[in-house]
C-alpha cells in the first residue's frame, strides 16, 4: 500500500544542497559516529563517514556539535482535533466546541507537534469534527500552516449504538464522535464514502465500552471487519483497529488490519497471532498514564493503579513475544508537542532506548507502508531529519532537546542542538 503526500512546502523552497555534520547519525537502525548527511533539494543525497562526502560548490554546511542526527519522528496515534481531557472532557469537546474553534486549536497543535521533532503523524480520528483532518492535511501540504505530514482517518467507523457522546435522553439523536455503520452493505458504503472524502486509511472500533456494565465488548462481527478491510485494501488503503479486548483484537487481526491500537487485554495467543500476521501494536501507554493522573493518581508518590500495572504487564508480554511495537501515544488525550512522553514510558516499561527510537522511525515507517520514503537516513529518501542534543539510543530524554528540524529538505527550526547537557 502506498500513502501519498506532497513533499513541497509553498512557504520556503529547500536549499540546493545542505551538508549536515553532527557527532553521530542514527540511520533508523543503528548509531554511526562521525558520519555526515548531504541533502539536495528535498532528498537525502549522500550518507556516510564525514570525510567521504564531497559537498557540491555552493552547499551550505551546518555543524552540529554534540548532536545526533536522525529521521524525523513518526507519531503513530494522534488526534490533532482534541486537546487534553483535564482541560475539557471528550464529551464536551465533541458536543459543545464549535468546529471552527476546534480547527483553530488543531492548527496550533500541528505546529507544536512539528516543533517537537515529529515530522509525520497518523491522525486516527477527528472525533466529531468530520473531515476537518483532511482539510488540515491539505493546508499543511500547501504551506498555509506549519505542521507534520498527516495520514488521516477522517471520522473513523463505529458499530451503531456503541460510541458517544452518551448520557442524553433516548428520544434525542445526538451527533456521534465517529461514523456509525451496521451490516455488510452499510460498512461497505461508509468505507467507500470515507475513502471518497479523502481519508488515507480506515479506522474501526473493533470493541468499545458498551457492555451491560460499561465494560469493553466486541462491536463489529468478523464478517463486517473483513468486509471493511476488503473494501479499503482494494483502494490501496490500510485499516487500523481500536481494540482492547482479546476477542476484539482477534477479530481485527484475522480480518487483516495493519495495527491494533491500545491492546490492553492481549493474551499469549493474541500476541502470537499478531506476530504471525505481522500486525503492529500501538500500546498508547501515555494516554492511560495521563487519564489515571486526571482521575487523581499522584504519580511518583502513590502506587500504580491496577489499570497501569496491568498495562505495564501486557506491554512487557507483547514485547517479549516479539510483537512489532508502534510509537503512538494517543496524543490529544494529553498535550500535543509532548509526544516523547510515550517513548519515555515505553523505555520505563521495559523497551531499550535504542528500540524505542527505532519504533519512532524505521519501525513505524514499515508498519505504515512508508519505508520507501521516510523513517531512515539513506540516499533517495525524503529529507525529514532532526538533530537532538546527546544520544537518544542511550538516553531517550535526548529527544526532548531538538535543535534542528528539516522537513522535505527545508529547515523549519534551527536552534543550537549541541552545547547543553547530554
């Protein structure tokens, strides 16, 4: 599957050639000391030992002492049209905030995300804002606003009756935070409508909190999920699934989705099936961490709530089973621009820093079918690059010290990456 975007910004054309000389380069897989990178136009032209690269006449050289140069981060689970739930609840954002207001917020969120070193986001649902994400993506591509490359899901698809906002009198039909569908004909029609309106992927809710006691239960049948995948795949688009129950995950995996979002109640059988089918897991650790604190947990001074302890255990089990782990934190539940929070938790929960950086670059590029364009530092790929102070493969917090951001060969931030504590 190939997801397309424009690589040209109308704001400022890239320099003819720029030589980037950091202390080290992380190429998406490993660290290389004393390497350099030559960028020509929008692409990476040369990569290798600094002494071996000959910059053409007229090139601009940027010395980046103390810095690691690496691919721009790829955020796997974002909602640019949401803001933190401790500011405004999800229900009130969907039901009470005007669309124009939400779009203005999203413009600010997009810029903060890019300035955090995230050059690509997979935005998994506009949450009641229709196809505003499609418009936001276009505005970024045309250079009207600053932001990361966007892979958008539009309104997402939910089984009729399962989603929200909830709590209204039954005689009222309340606009939902996603698009409802039931049965094979309707899921086919909704998928095709969303594709026609410009989504890059179809997101489905394979389960949701609609059980008799508010617990998570599967929503779509296996046949419905398989039909959605069939329709999307025929158009060249992947399907991703919100799924937290073992049965919801199983149905989505068997149906052919590309990634599972959340995956809280995965089992050994489910992890094995994900490995067999090459399905990635976006664990969204930071969302649970944030909402638990919103609910009163005093992190650092109180024991972990059972939900957090269970999430830590399920993440470790998936990691041990060899599941491909996606970097995707469900940003919007917490603040945009704080994307690295997810990577820090991934390391805290048992992943090595080097593996976490791979998850945010080459692994996400592969899972999202973008590895022929971004996610690595090698000739021919789009020059989406960042430089950070220190070595993030040893200390993941280095990703919070972003000094240089290049998107499509154009420098959008050029601060001092080196010279601070590593």
